[in-house]
């Protein structure tokens, strides 16, 4: 009976194989297939592991193909006995060296929380045969510039692979600096409106470098430019993550228009209440008149009629194409015309016609005070009243001529007096 020739082979993943009697270098925690060539005349295959604390046969014992679990690091011998139909046996063995897995450690050379546009260098602490980062980079180091969890898979010279620790990189968004200039007229408040935004967090600092050399801290601000010209302003904003953005803008500060107007006639009164206003401002886009009596106009040269005597502050406001504004005021006085009608004679005979003597006039109800007197030929007051509705009836007086006087304080507070004579006919 001749002895069988047995050769142990072990299969790697992807069906590569190594001839027996070489030392197989494998990795702890793995499981591997070992085989001998299949002999149709063989009845049994008896496999043994020299140190069961290092590896155990998972399945296939008794066949030409077994699966072994590699449990601990160390070196053991795998033996196989092949028995054929004639009872002949053959033996073979292989040394298996179980290696520990690599323990890669990655570290960051810098801050792992930073602002958009920056990055951090991630490095592996040791040299290995190959590196594969989770973003498919294959270098020993990697510059991380996006928010993610980073790790690397390494393979050592024994073909053992393992994954590193994880580093969480947090990339914070930069703010977007922007502002609007509202109001571009000299000696008038310009509003620098901060319209900056940030997608996460909030803006905690805004610093303005104004075009006239001033530096101002604040969100939106009011600033008055005292000189016409071109200005360049920069705005720097910082988020609560310390991220910064800036923007600079050129803009012009323009001269204000000069509002001016004339009016005719120079004075108005209750009998002549109409006045012509003429704006002599040029090259302006809009006009606004306020006549001081709740009446307004938007034309350049309006005609206005005042309703009552008094003093009116008439304002003209003009606006140019740059939305710069100027205003001017003239004080207009509408005088009261002391207009009275007094008859020259009256006949108190109770016939219902011309039986009483008294004044008729305009806006008498607006008088601030009123006194009406009748005098006889010796200058004695024979009738007086402060009631504009009370007239002299002449009942106790003789036929003849009498003097009269009316004293008032008009709507504007001016004291007025009228005198005359009346013929009493009986």
C-alpha cells in the first residue's frame, strides 16, 4: 500500500491560493477556507488545529474543504490526514501566523471647527501599506474642508485592515455682508442699512469704515455727510462662530436743492382772498405746497384762495432727481376788511319798514368784541350795546340828526372804529 501525497492549500478572498508548507499570514477575527485537492477515491479528511485557543474549525471537518475562525493572535499548526478507499493515509501541515489588526489613529493638525473656505489637515499616525479615506482619498493625510465625519481604512504589510478613529469636522458658514445706502444728500441723515445675512447662527458684530475716515460699530446707522462728493464705505460682519465677511461700496453724496417761491399780490384780504404762488426752483422733479390751512398742492405754480383772515405759514418743499429735498416758508397774512353798511336815515313808525337802525357787514360773527353807540347833539350816549343783533329803535328820541360809532376787535385782534350820522325821521 503506497502512502498518499497530501498538499494543503488555503483560499483567500477572491480565490487566490498559496501552496502548503509556506507560513500563512492571516488576521485575527477573520475566517478562512483551507482545502486539499479533492480526491474521488479518498474517504475522509481529518483536520486538527494545534492550538485551539488561537483558531477553531467552523465547518467542513471530514471533507477536503474547511472553514477556520481565527480567534486570537499567535502561531499554530494546521494538520490534515487524508484516508483513501484502501485505508491508506497521507498527512500534511501548514503554519498559520495570526496577526493583530492595525490600530490606525488619525489626528487633526489644527482646529476641527472653522469657517467656510478654510480646511484642517488630518494625518495618520503610522505608515501602512495602503490608505483609503472615507471620501476615497488614498494619501497618508487629507485636507478636510467640508462638514463630515472623517476616518481612514488602512492595510498593513500582513494584509490586515482596520478602520481608524473618527474625527468630526464642522465647517461653519461665512456671513454674507451687504448694505443699502438710503439718503444720499449732503447735511441730511443717510441711513446705512445693514442687510447682511448668515445661513446658520447670527451676526454678532458689524464694523463700518466710512468714506470720511470714521470707524463706527453698530448694526444699521444714521450718518450725516457734511460735504458733497464720492465716498467708499466698507462693512465687516462677524458671526457668532467667528466667521467674517466684508463688502465695500462707492456712492455719491449730492448737493441739496434750494427751494424758493414768490407770490402775488403781496397781501390778501377777506374781499381779495386769492393769491398766486410761483415756484422759482429749477430742475426738480416734484413740488409740494402746504398752505397752512389743510389744503395742499403738487403743481409748480398754484393759485390758492384763503377762507378766513389770519396768519398762514405757507411751505414749499421741492425734491430733485436724487431724492434730495429742501423746504422754504413764507408767512402770509390775510387781513380782515372792516366792511359795514349803515343807512343814512330811518323811520321808527312801526310800519315794519326801516323801523330800526343798525349795522350790516361781513363776518360780523367773527368779531372778538363789538360796541355800538348812538350820541345826541350834546355828545351824550343815548344808546349802546355789545350785541351785534341789537339795533337802535329811536323810540324815545326826537326827529333830527344823531351821531353813531362802532368799535370792534376783528378776527386778527386789530381794534377798528367807524363813525357816522343818522337822520331819525318822525
